[in-house]
C-alpha cells in the first residue's frame, strides 16, 4: 500500500484471475514512478507485486531504475 501505483501497457494483455496475474505481450512496458521495465513478454503477479520477464529469442528486456537519493543526517 505504501508503494506508488504501477502503470502498464502492451499490444496484447491477458488477465488470469485465478492465478492473479497479468501477461503483457509485444512492446510491453510497466512503469512505477520513474522506474521502467520494457520487454516482449512480461508477467506481473498482482497480489505479490512481483514481475518476471519471459525469454524471447532475439529480444531483450530493459530495466531502467532511477537512483534513489539518500539524505545525509548530521
């Protein structure tokens, strides 16, 4: 609940309610804050908020994470 919402898109989406997961296929992208995951086949498990990328020959998965800043306390 303390994490920001996740936004996703793909050319094809499949929702599996019994397995509580989303399958994003073809130009898939998930974004949370300024962190981004892009790939051809992404699986998002809704209740655990876990993400997996399925290997596709000739395709890559790209993960871009914004560095977090630490506040320095004296």
